[in-house]
C-alpha cells in the first residue's frame, strides 16, 4: 500500500537523496543539510500547531510504500509565500506604442519584475521517484494537497499558485538564463539556482534589471521558451490545468517557466471532495478513491478500490484502510475519486 503522511526527522536521509535526484531547477529541495533539516522541522511544527489563519507555515508530505517502508515521493504546500523571503517573478504584459502623426501602432510585449504573488499559498515539492511513475501514483501524490487544503481551508490563502519548471537544454541549462547571465550575472545557473533554494535572494534585487525588458530584444532562443515548461513537467501542468489552474503571464526569473494560479475554492478536486463518516467492513468498490483522515499532525491518506458509499451516505472502507488512516466507525474522512469523469 502507498501511504501519504507528514514528513518527520527520520526521513531526512531519503529527503536528501530526493533533493539530489531532482536536480537543478527544483529549488524547493536544495542539496543543503541545514536547509533540509530546517524544512523538516518547520513542517513538523506547522502540522502540530493549531492554526486559525494562514501564516508562515510549510507542509511537506511523503509517499511511503508500506510494504518496504521506503519513501518514494514528496509533495508540499507553502501556506503564504514571500513573507520571510521575497518572491520574485517576471510578468509578461503588452504595451502600446502609438503615433497618430506617423500612423504607427505597435503592440509589444515586456517583462517586468514584480512581487505580485506575495501572501498567496503555493503547492510545491512534487517529486515521484522513477520506479513509481506509473498508474495513479502521481495523481494521488499531487491531489492529496487539495484534500488537505479542502479540509483545513483556514490554513491557506484564497489564491493558490504553482511554479512550473521551465525549458532546459540537454545539459540542464535554460535558454532563458543564458541571456540573463550574459548581461546581468557572472555566476552559472546551478549556483544561482542553489542560492534561491537556500533563501539567499538578495542578489536578485541587486543585479536584476529594474526596468521593463522588451521581449523582442531578447535572443530568439529565450523568446521561444517564455511561459513554456520542461518536457518532464508537461504531465504535471496538464494535471493542474485540469484542476482549473491557468497562466496569467507570470514566469520564473531564471528559466522562464510559467506560474499558474487558481482560487482555492475553484480547484476541481477541492470542489469535488466530500466529507463523510466511515463504516469499517470488507468492501470492494468500482472506482479508485483517494481518502484522507481529518487530522493535521496525524494526517494520513491512501488510495484504493476497497471503499464505496452505502445507502446511508457512509464511506465503507476495509479494515486495512481504516488502520492505515487511523480511523474507526463513525469517524470522518474526506474522499475524492482519482478516476476521470467520476465524482
């Protein structure tokens, strides 16, 4: 069985391994002992704290194969970004150059650095290890965040964003970064990416262009990747677009990858999740359901067909699922179908 639970300190060695496997561009998991240890400690405190309003909390979930005890994936939520460390983006917009005298009308795109997403919630840290990238595993790992947010909405902003990894060449270097480096930086991409990951963002304010940048003046290779995602990120983007997320012109400063957004209450999985009481009994349903308990520190989530609604609108779950979810008869759970076009 695959089980999702909050991360704990004993998971540190595998979290470091996942940080290494994820590679450059995955800034939410820097390869840094101190930062990863702090990330785990912050997550433990966030899950354990009673919260009535969003703040500087961060929640990290791990996907555990209970048959081996192996951690095979991670997923996370930042309750409110940009409060401790600034969150920067480029915003691509259109400006008009018009001369009535010359009868010239030109619309041109510009990139402007901004902090427009300060204070919103962010889903992040989604990584599934290679042998487990099959079936519904990735969908489960992504959607569990929406189950948690649906159950605990006071912990989060009304707006949710996700930063998507931008295009990179065969060597892992984003074409968008190359022009930026040549004109404004003297460090390589892995170094800049690492500094972002560990929270050292002061160099951005110091070195980034302070005025709008005309897109047409950039190299063609940079223009082509603005708002585009890495090949490996396309499935994740498609999943979020199906949830109702959309791109409004905000892109990453370094790789040009899009940031997508959606109102929390409009996220499809939030709207389609249901909170019901459980009845523990042998059962075999027709649809694969993602099910979570209503706890925070003891949050647990699984997915299985061994669950089905009865005529009393109770969710009947197998004893095995009840044990994994730490629930018993009469307790509440929240569930969501993982299959398309099924509620």
